[in-house]
């Protein structure tokens, strides 16, 4: 679970609300889905819930920076994984 919380902290640090969106007072939750291949490569990013094109682009930019994942193997067999992560934007 430590790795997942580190992943969330990295996202929190990397994602910035674009000024154009902030000026409009826009907020909401962008939900992104992605897959991780057997070798740990993240890809196939897609927005499954959008707030605005600007926020979607910022979320995708940050997610594309992520490094390879390491899977825990219970049965010593790796499989592709699909993950869904909400990213919430709020105005101060």
C-alpha cells in the first residue's frame, strides 16, 4: 500500500490546475482509466469522466509521467492490470 500512497502523492505534487480553469472557478472530478502491461508499462490512458478539456489534458499529462509499475505476484504469474483513479479539482 505504500507504493500506492507514494503514487498519489506524486500525482498531487505534479498536477496543477490550469490558470484558465482557475479563473473560471471550475472544479470537479476527472476520472482517468489506464492499463499497466505485464512488464509494468503504464499506457492506454483515457478519461472516463470529464470536467473540461483543460483539466483532462492536465491529468493525462501528469499520468504520462509515471514510471513503470511493479506488481506483487500471488501465484507467480503476472497479468495486465486496469486501474481507475479519480482526480478532484477544488477552488481554494
